[in-house]
């Protein structure tokens, strides 16, 4: 009787272990697949895939040739990526912006000197991200985005006042 009970318990442990392993593998495959598809529009993603560029970038002017960039940061124990407006100043300094960011999860995840990755036209660069909080600097960054909008538009671009819920982040190349 005792041997039958031990055998039964061993089978329960074995099947539980197999189920746990199967669920873990399925979750990993689902996250990997999800990362291959997103970020897309307003839906966040996971890991950014693409050609890895490890050389430092001092002039980000090439981001003005694409509509958006994708940024990956750490959000707890998992990578979190999203599609953002990005632009470079005429001097090649890179920024990303976020409208109504005080209502969004990701903005609060960016700490000082946050390590991340930015994908531009399928190429992934290691970067350091910092939130800009000084109002005068934010106004300057807000105005700098109209440079890119002017490059992409066939119509004259009218500068509008900065929205109070708009956040800006500087993005700087870092060694991988």
C-alpha cells in the first residue's frame, strides 16, 4: 500500500514537472514570437530584433529619414519596446518624445542613464536614455522636432506650443 502511494506521488511530481516545463517553453516561444511582431503602432513589444550596430554613433541625422523609431528599455525583468517619434537636430543629437506620457507605463520605467536599444530602419543600436525635465530645455527639444517634420512634409510646418503631458528623452550612443 505504501509503495503504491509513493509511486502515485512520484507520478504526480513527474507530470507536474513536465507540465511546468511545457508551460515555461510555451511562454518563452510566445514571447519570442510576440517580440518578432511588435512593437507595432501603439502595441508594445519585447526584444528588438535586427542588425546589431556596435560602433558608436555621434551623428543621428539618419533618423530624420524614417517616420518612427522603436525603443527597448528594461521594465522589471523583461524587455519592453515601443514605437516612438524620434528626430535628430541639425547637429545630429537624437531625441524621442512621448505625448500624454504621464499616463503611460513605459515613461516611468526610464531611470537616470537607462540602458536600452533603439531600432532605426531595421538596425539596432545600444543607447543610453535620459528623461529631460528642465522646462526650458524641453521647449528647445520641442521646437527641434519641427526640423524633422519640415524635412518630411511637403506642406509648411506650423510650430505649435508644447503640450503639458509631453515628455522628451535624450538618446545617446553607448558601447555595447
